[in-house]
C-alpha cells in the first residue's frame, strides 16, 4: 500500500513539474495548473459544437450585431492570438452568458431584458472572457485532480467511510467554495480592465451588477446567481477596481462611453 502511495505522490510531483506554476493575465496571481491550455481549448471547442447543435441560435439582428461588436472589441484586448474566437446569441429566457476555453462566447437572449447599453454588455462579456483567459476551468480541474489523489491516498490508510466522507466535505469547503469566490472576483476585475481598455466606461459594470443585485430574488434568475453569486462585498470590490479601470479607460484609443442602447427586434 505504501509503495502505491509513493507512486501516486511521485506522479503528482511530476505533473506539477511538467505543468508548473503560471500567472493569471492582468491580475498577476500565481497558481499551479495540472492541465494544458491546448487540452482545455479542445474541450471548449467540443462543448461549443455540442451547444450549437442542441440550442437554437437567435436570428435577432440587433442582438447579434451588439454581441459581435462588443465581443470583438473585448477579444482584441484579451491578448489571446491562439484563441479561435466565435460569438453567438442563443434563444433562451434564461439570463446568462459564458465564454468557453479557446474563446467561444455565448450570450442568452434572456439577459438583454436586464441590459440597457453596450457598456453593460461589455461588462458581462468581459467577465466571462476573464474566466476563460484566467483559465479558471483549468484551476477547478486541477483542484479536482488533487482532491481525487488525496482521496486515493486516504483510502489506502483507512476503510472508514465516515472519514472519507468528511474528507470530501472538508476539501469542498476549504477548496471549491473559496476558489469559486476568488474566480468570480478575479473575473470581475479582469472584465472591468478588458471593457475599459476596449473603450467602454467601467461604470457600466457597476450599474449592471447593482441592477442584478436588486432583482436577484426573481425566480428566473436563480440559475444565473447559482454561478454568479452577488453580495454587497462583491460590489464593494468592484468599486475598488474602478480607479484602475478608469485609468485604462482614459488611455483607450477610442472612448465609446456607455455605447449604443440595445433593444431586441
């Protein structure tokens, strides 16, 4: 049993050595990843094709043009020439958006009910692109790998199911939940930088998320807030990012302000 544990530990150490430490763009946070960016991008491309085959794509010209314009502006600033950027509006009452690894940006038509202008769209697109370029998905996969290896090691030393269950619960509380909060805050930060450098007034991010906080009790928003939890602390953090974001905005080659209004046709 001990020999097997040492083999697992050696394999884990080798993986850390091969993949190693990396730095998050714009925030410069250091972290260790056990997945390659190319494999993450491949998974993103596969998921994107599956989504497009299963969900109806909107034909609304106003929404499609807005998403294409804003997402192209954000993509230009993201500094990811290896990404194969694609953008789509999906027909769904669910107010949500995402960016898969590799630059696949999807916006659900339901979110435009809560959006007034291009700057607010830039806030949500910037946030989702922030998750992608920060490789938050890779971090979550890394945490899952480490958790599984820890579970294997623990199971070699005990057959007590209560202990194994407790380990799973503790690693979720100590790892998954804090990571989720960290990733949301970091995506907010990166998103505000991206939208500002693209020439959109970062105050649009504050107005968008403040609006969402006040209407977070709506049942139709339950799915969105399960993955984008809002709190007063999170809004305070965003306010703290404003001076930096405004600095980027003032230096933007073209200032678009709040941009054009967005209305479905």
